[in-house]
C-alpha cells in the first residue's frame, strides 16, 4: 500500500508532532500541555486505546483531560474488531488532514511504534487473508503460541528472532505474511516520511518508570479493572482478536475465571507492564529521529526542540519541504 505525497505547502502547513515513550512515562500529560501551548489536537497512536471500553486498563485520557484539548481516534472500534495497520493508517491520516485544514497542529501520541510508523512513514503494508488469519487464530487458541513460533522459525528465522514467542498477535501476523508472500521483514525499512514530522520521546530512568508502572497498575486494580473486564467479557472480550491480549485485561480475566487471586493478578500486571515498557524502550531507542526529553521540565525541553524546528507556540510556521 503506497500513497503519493502531494505538495507540502498545500497539505501540511505544520509538521506532525509525535509524542512517544514507554507505557506510563507521562505521554498524555506532556501531549496535553503541548497541545494547549501550540494550538494543537491529539490523535491517538496507541494500539489498544482505539478500542471502545478498554478505559481503565489502558489509562485512556479522562473526560477532564479530553475537555482541555480535542482528542481523536479513542474508542474508535468495538473490541471484537480485527484491527489492521491499513485501517488505522487510513483513519489517522484523515484526522490529521482535517486538523491541518482548521489551522491546528496534530500531535500523534502513543507508545506503539508500529502504529506511529504506519502513520508517519511511507510503508508497504503486507496483504491480509481473512481465511488464513482465522485458521492461525484458531491454532493459537487451540495449541498456544509456541508451535506457531516454531513454524515461523522454520520459515523465517530472522522474523522469529525479532518477535517475542509470547506475543500471539505478532506471531500470527508474521506467519500470515510469510505464508502469503514467502518472507516477513523482521526489521522495518529505513523511514521515508509521509509528511514533515517532529519526533519527541520521554526518557524515563528505569527505577522511575518501574515506580510509575506499579503505581498506575495499583490504581487500575483498585479503580474498577475487574468490573470493567467483567462487562467486556459480556461484550465478547475473551474471543477478541487483539483486545483480549491487552496487559491488565488478560490478568483480570484469569482472576475472574478463578485461576489466580487478585493479588496475583496485580503482581503479574506489574511484571508484564514492565516487560512491555522495556520492549518499547528498545524499539524506540533504535529510531534516530526521536529527540528525547526528561522530567522534570519536559514540557519546556520539548518546546525548545519545537522552536528550534520553527514550530512556534499557538500555531506553526511552514517547515522546510520533506522528501516528496
């Protein structure tokens, strides 16, 4: 899937500002502060916050936070929707164009590197086959991910090496692509921008991030995660192709099934979230375009970076043209 880039002057009066970082690093707070200062609007770039109802477990921005600046692409799909990168790309780019049309600055916010690159880079998105995908999903439910990962290793060792065997969704997707095309590109190609983009990342020390993850996980479990999960199970969460794997909900479903205690579910949520944060940090650190800010003072650091790129407060000046 490829999209031609029209003239920058007419189509992108300001860059897209990406605000990224590992889970629980403070992306929402930074993005809202920047949006207020820049005259911007927030576009969701989180792979789980696109689903309706996954509020407590994904730390979806609150009603009060959304009231401060416009938010887009949260609660976009039902939890049973089989989301694809192509679907998300189409929705996100349409919203970004609309934000530009109203003279505002789009801030793409999230910790899902693939979703961010799907929007910001010109990528060839591999094909899909619904019948094959159903077959692989059924095998994953019946056999677990280990056998599928072994098959992936036999077909494409580089892809298997790059994908966590426990990440069922990614293993299934990689096998789907291998079976359809003969190979799976384990490493993303060199980025070619879709439009001018400024990348900001929040750099958090490991001990600080671990403490934030534990605090947020405890708040989620004391704030109604089990009740929210029970409602979502009635709506089909257990069979949801993507949402069922979200950290926190997976553990809550296990507690509701009587397989572990709430204390054990909380402890596993903290461990799993920390593992997720480590993976996000490793991936994001490999992108040289990201300019990093650290707390305290991350808002002013970010504004200094944006000023250096000629994106001023309360609206932006036209950047230098990007590659067409």
